């Protein structure tokens, strides 16, 4: 039996522990950098049952961010 999976809105996630910058790329397009993100928040995001839900509740509007452009 195959279960239904919900596609994540997050295409990729990168974290730099030295600068505490979390970079999130979205499937719909766009990349955002979130600043001053503690390592524990990144680790929790990566182990969350629903990364989308964790991102919405604990990251999206809680940390300073900026849209960045990738070439």
C-alpha cells in the first residue's frame, strides 16, 4: 500500500553555523536568507515531521530575512 505524500514548498535548505544564516529556496521560486537563526532551529526544521509547518510556525516571520537572487 502506498501512502499519499504532500510535496514540500521548500526546495532546499542550507545553514551556515558560523554566520547563523539559514537559506531557503522555494519550489515556487525565490530564495530567502534568514539571519541570526540558532543551530537548534535549523536542526529542528530538518527533523520535523512537516518541514513546511515547522518553517511557517517557527521561522518565516520570526527572523530577519531578505530575498536574494541566484544566478
